[in-house]
């Protein structure tokens, strides 16, 4: 039967392409395991600051980690330093609001506390709930938008840059270019500048669509947000160029997506990983999108400025520089002179 | 003085030894043909001579420099086995790109582009390269190798996949380049092309098994086919 002949050839081909085989068999398990670990990590208790409702301490402590503060100012500072998810001061219960899940946990802790105290005959006035960032009616998309924006910019730039450079290799134009007196640094810089023009347009378009069309709240400086996004695009561009060296076909380049790109989504702030195992935390701190998402949340939701996200920007710049250096090292192998 | 000189040159990829102990020299202003069956190491040898590979053994000198050496690049022309063209660009845009990488600018670039396009008969081809026929692609590939007026030209199987008429045109052009003092190093496995070379090197299993003028090799073996078949065994 002809079908058997075709099938035998397909089986032989896949078996001999070990990377494809490994991807086919193990990549889904890898992704599922990461998802499982992230989703089944116990929901951490919210951290709530208590300023003057000391009679509520014992009950609230059953629902949340409670930290006592002497003044509202102290609680505000703790919230600014991202140490607490909410604080209760007098007639207000202030929720930080950058994470939808932690905001809801904080609110739930308050309402349970009020219910238990009410049932026990303790008279207490329900405080007004205020959100420091965003608002209580912020949609799930609103809170995920910064991380999603960073991911989509990263993902599409990676694909475009990777495929373009791969084509240079597969069509032989890279080899021919390397046979000219062109310096390797000029090749990498030229590629970078050429693509950066298009990547900038794409980035502006994505940011404009999320902020202006989808109307996601944007509390920070629009230009600073654009700067962060362009830095993310830079990292993706250099990573795409770098990883294309390890692929012979576009199919092989796509294989990097479930292995290296997708896991970054799970760790970039879409899921709460504060209670996840240590290895998840370590892995997360090694991935560029983690810093990208942090910077985007800080600018977009918290409305913070350049100085507040210097660390994240430095890390992202470090990744871009490292990938450029690795590109040069690999190209030197292709043209040793 | 030889324009190319290989001394005890060897090339390995990991544990695979592709070329071993090659020693030969090429005189300026000649056409040298490198004969060999597919997989005999012809392309590897060309890549080492243009500086894309560092010899794992011995040495290769080109234009008086030990390779790899980037300083030789402006004086070398290279036509790869695959066409290596940007399909979305026109012939002139492809030429302009590579001409600029060889530091040609302004009037000189324009003049050279006009000259080489006329030389390969593509002056009127304005459409994107993706619409070119196989023969047109090979011709443009040759034009790119010539745009910066190299004194040494490496042509890796330049006539593969082209019709006999174009093949004849190519060899007429190669002869014309030779009269201008250009040295040509051509890989081939086509016997009638080998006859047009001043000197032939025959590669087999990574070693040179025959070296001489076509007439010398025919005298020793009867026909060039016999030399090739002997080399291919």
C-alpha cells in the first residue's frame, strides 16, 4: 500500500530528527507540568496592614497575614514597597490593586472578618473599600494587560527576527555577505537597526491598541511605557537572531517556542507564583519576561517613573547585550577571520 | 609568486576528516579547475580559501596572506553553489547591496553595476529576482562576484543547472576575465568544462589524486572521463 510507504518514510524521518521527537513527546509534558505547578500552588494568604482597628486583629489573622502599623503613613509606605496587599485604616480599607487575585483575597478576608465579628456580637462599621491602583471593577484583562502586552511584543519580534536571519542562512546570503569585508559588528548592528525600525512601528501599534482601543487603564508615562516595550523588543530581536543559529529550518525555530518562550508567559505575572516551589521562583528570576512584566506593571498600573524601574531596565539591557555578544561569538565561528 | 598556496592543509568537522594533507599552488592569471565527485570536499576547500573556515591542519595562503584573513576579502570574488540572492530585490538592488559591502560608492558603483549587468546580459532585467529563471539567477550571482573587480575569483560549480548556451557564454566570459589578468578557481564535475582550464586538480576522498594540465592528464589516462572515473572510485 502506498500509504504504508509514506507512513514508513514519515516515521523514519521523525525518529532521525531527535529534536522533533523530543519536542513531540516531552514538550507537552513540560508545559503541562509547569502549568500544574503554577496553578496548584496554594493560594497565598493576603498580607493586610492594620492601623487602628486592633479589635479586629485576632479574627483578621485567621484569614490573612496581619501586620500592625502605628500610622496610616507607615501602612502607605509598606504598600508602596509592595510589602502588603491591603491595609485597614479607620473607615477605609485600601487595596493595592495591581493583582486581581490578591485584591480579591484581601477583600474576602475583610468581609469574612466583618461577618465573624458581627456574628460574635462585636459592633464594627464596615469600612469603605478603596483601590490604590486600578479600581475594584477592573476586568481580568485590565490587570493582565501589561504582562500580555510584553509577551506579545516579545513573541512576534522573536519570530520575525529569527525567521529572517534563518533565511539568510538557508538561502546562502549570509555566507555570501560574510565573504565580503563587512565587519561582524556591522552585520549585527545593521540587522538590528534595520529590524528595529519595523519593530518600533509594531510596538507602537500594540501599545496604542491596548491603551487606546481596548481602553486598558494606563496610569504611567506613555513614552516611558513605549521605552520599556522597545527594550523588550530589543531583547526579543537579539534572542531571535541568536537562536536562529541553532535551527536549520523554520520548523526547528518554532520548536524553541514551547521550550523557551511559552514558559515565560506562566512566570511573567499572569499567574500568582508567590507560593510556588523554589525552582519556579529561580526559573522565573532567570527569564527576561519576568522583568519586562514587572516594569510594565510598575509603569502602567502603579504609574511609576524611570528611576523606580531602573533595576528591571538594567536586567533587560543586560540580556540584550549578552545576546548580541553571543551572536558575535557564533558568527565568528562562521567566519573565523 | 603563487596566488594560492596550500601546504599540508587538512580540514575536519569534529571527528570527520573531509580534506587531508593537500599541497598545491595556483599561478596568477590562470584558470584552475577543481574536479571531484559530489561530497569529495570541493566546496570545503573553496570555503577555506575564501576565509570561511580555519584549517584544522597545515595552512593555506591566498594573495600572500595566511587564511583566514579578512584583508583578502576585497580582492576576492566568490560565486557560491546556491545563488544566494535576495528574492524580493531587483538585480540592481542586489548588486548595489554587495557593491556597497565592498565599499563601492557613487559613480564608481553605478558604473560597475552597468558594466557587470551588461557583461552577464541582465541590463534590462528590472523585475524582482524571485521572477528570474534559473539561468538569470546564476548570471546575477556571477555579476555579484565580479562587481568589485576582484583579482581572484572562486566559482563553486557555476554552471550547475543552466542550459548549454548559457554555459558557453559563461566560459567565454571566464576566458575574457583571464585575459584581463583575473585568476579563476572553478569547481566542476563537467568534463568539457575541465578541458577549458589551464590546470586541473582532482579530489578524491579528501585527497588530490591528480594534478596537471588537461593534456597531461589525458596523456596519462587516455581521456578526462577516465581521470574522473579513476578519481571517483
